[in-house]
C-alpha cells in the first residue's frame, strides 16, 4: 500500500535547517529509498512564492502568498510504501524523530489496478 505523508513543521516558515539537520535527513532519506519504503519526497518552497486557488459558487479566487495560517503550513510530503496503516505510522514516527517537532498527516492512496493502468 502507498501512503501520502504530509509534513507540517512546528518551526516558523523560512528558517533554514542546520547542516547537521540536513545531513541527518539526507542519511535517513537515502536509507529509506534504498529499502524501498520511500518512493518520493519533496520539500515545499515558502508560501510567499505560492498561491491558493479556490472555486466557490462558480467563481475562482486567487490569493497570493504568504499565507497567515502558519500552524497548518505544509513543509513537504513523502509517498511511502507500507504493508498497513500501522506500519506507515511507525515509519512516520521515525521520520519525525529525524525531522523534529511537527505533525504528519498519513493518508492511504488509491491503488490503480494493473489492468486499468495498461489501458491508458
């Protein structure tokens, strides 16, 4: 099963990681890729460079960043491979021990049956 892990750090946005933090995360990610647990991971640029696009009642509204709701700020995401939700949570706990204080939302992804993928 694949899971999307959405990381929300407790640090204020824009604070760059220390060299030690970058080294620890790099080692963790390399090990996770090699083991097949980590399928994809990316960090997000600051919200000042982003935009929110909303559709409500047929009207599109665009709001340029930065965004004020920083407690819900997404710092990055990962797609992991796990046998169960319980295993995905354990993997996420290990990630948070490396990443530091924050929160990660773990969501199982829909799997596309092989026969459907072949038709595309």
